[in-house]
């Protein structure tokens, strides 16, 4: 198969590309960075360097392919990250219609069905609604849950405060590894018939269970996950240089995780099988970064 990925070689894209290339698919990989060209070629991918906001560029990379994997790489330099998702998704849709690509796999997020109160995930909602309107395609929307690797953002906090401070985590919530997302995406890209939506998760844990697992790997077995207010979380992010608009979005997203709104639809449509990567598997990777 000829497959185009809009995911570059990030945490998910690199694993996905290697999976597909190993299975002898012809894989074109889009990246905005010329520096990625040699890396893409080194894994036998076909690099296409350009912008997702350039419709002509997308049409050229989607032409003649059997399937596309759509992903909006986060870009928090954008003045409105959610509007950026809307614009790129509109371009994806136009390029698919112009080129007649049949199999489409969209990476969204849990909470992607919600139209308010989810912070940056609202951008995924925009993407879902736009891509669903494309006629004559076989579409699967992947809704991964909380990425394990987002826990890496707590490394400096642990070093500075000796604990994890968060406005969520009192009850269990689903987490997922990049490897498990890539495995599901690989399967879906190779198959034309699937459910419209598919949730992806590797495990479910409370905040304190996460802190304990991470703490054991970094030599802090008593590491605490401490619940604090939304206001404290937003203020802390701002004090660490995160722009107010971005801090507000993430505070809102985590609030929706804590009150259960973000996971409600997931709870009613859980994957038949969890992924293979456990929290302890990730904790080893976390410890490597922590000890650098």
C-alpha cells in the first residue's frame, strides 16, 4: 500500500512509520522541518517537507495513495491552537476530496465528541466534525486517552517540590503509550473496514498510583500526588512561563478529566483489549529522563 502520514517522526509517527515500512508499505512522511529529511530517509520513508496549511502541498502528497493518517502536530506558538486544528483539518478534507483517497485514519482524542469545556481537546472535536463530512471515504477516528509521556512534564516539579501537584487524579483515569497508539493505527491503516470510533488505552490508574510507580523508579518511593485547585494549577503554569491562554486551556482540560466529563464516553466504549505497555514500562523511560 501507498500510505501518507502527516505525523512527521514524533512520539507516535516514528513508531507508526517503522511499523508500516517493516511491512513493506510505501510510506510518505510529511514534516515541516527540513532537518527531518535525512532521518525520514534513514528509515526508508519518503520525506515531503512542507506546511499542513498549504493545500497544494497536501494535494501533491495525498495524490495516488491508498490511505492517509491524519494528525495535527501540536503547535503552541499559534495564537489559537484550536483554530489551528480547524484550519489544518479543513485542508486535510479538501485534499482528500480532490485526490480521492479512500482509507482515512484520524488521530483525535478522548473527549473529541465534546463541543465545549475540554481545553485544547476542542481542536480534536473540530477535526472530527470536519473529517466526518467527507463523502465516499472509509473513516476511522482514533481516540487515545491520556498519553504516558505527558507525565514527563512533571519531572522538574518533582525535583523542585518533591511531589506532583495536579487538579485531577482522585479517581482512576485511562492512560496510553505511543507504542500502543501506533500499533492500533498500523492495524487500521492496513484494513478498510472498521468502527467509526475506536478508543485506545494501555492502563487505568489514580494519580497516587502513578506517583508511586514513578517514585519507585526514581528512588522516591514516598512520592505524593497532591490535589490542588484549578486556580493554583493555572497560576503555577503561568509562573513557569506558560502563556495565560495556554495555561487556561490546560487547566480546563484537566478539570474535565477530574470531574469525569472527559472520560464518560470512554467508560461506555472501552477498548476490548488494553494495550501492551504498562505504567511500570513507562516509569522506566521516565526515570531515564529524570536522571539525565
